[in-house]
C-alpha cells in the first residue's frame, strides 16, 4: 500500500472470506478453528495509526539510509513536501521474510540511521511478531490483537533517539 501510494494509487480493494489467510480476520469459529486475526489485520492497524492525525497524507519513498535491500523507508508528510521539509512520520519496513515456523534462536536485526530525516526527537512504534506469517503473538506498540481486541498497555518502545532506530525480531 505504501509503495502503491507513491505511484499515485488512491484506493485498495480488500477481498474477505472465511477462513482465507489473505483476509484480515476470521470473525467466527469455522470448522474447529477459532475466530482470529490474520497478518493483514496487523498491517492495517499499523497503517491506521501511522496515518492518524494527518488529513491529506503525502507519502514518499525516502533515500535509503542503508544499502540493505530488505529495508524500505517511506516518509509521510501532511502536505506536498518542499525540498527542505521533514516528514511528520516515517515507516521503516523490514521486508525480509521470516517464517513463524523458524526454529532459529536468534532473529535477524536491522539498524537504520535516520539522523538526516528527523529533527531532535523520535517516537518509535513497532509492529513485531514471531514471523512474517504469524497469526498470533504479534504486537503493535506493545499491544496484542490476537482476538481482534487490544490486549495490554499501549505505548512506544522508546528506542529512537533522533539518530538511530533499531528493529529487532520480525518487524513489519
């Protein structure tokens, strides 16, 4: 959705079905599987939070702060940006696929220098989970949504200091 918006896409159609993995959720028990949310649900929560408080978002890809092809960076502006404007919000997406079935004790970690993007302070909100295809255990800003309802205390994880933001685990 972020990439599409940078190319002028102004809408998205989401197909839903029970119990299809590409749906956002399964609202009812179906053939022994409980009602639950799927990975797309988490990404839409993240997008909703990122676009909140911005009436007419303008999304641009950011010059790579890294040469890592697994990372995509986008800036969100509240209006068409000027040459010297800074984005109000930034997405750092770790596109590396990590299956939920991975048995590796160490999950991949990425570091990104965002010092040229921000002024002084950074609030970091992470969407993180056990794997890219996880249907449970993902969190957004410290809250889980396995049942579709927020569980836990919402808050940033405080890793940003204006110079670097660090991603650990499987961050989306």
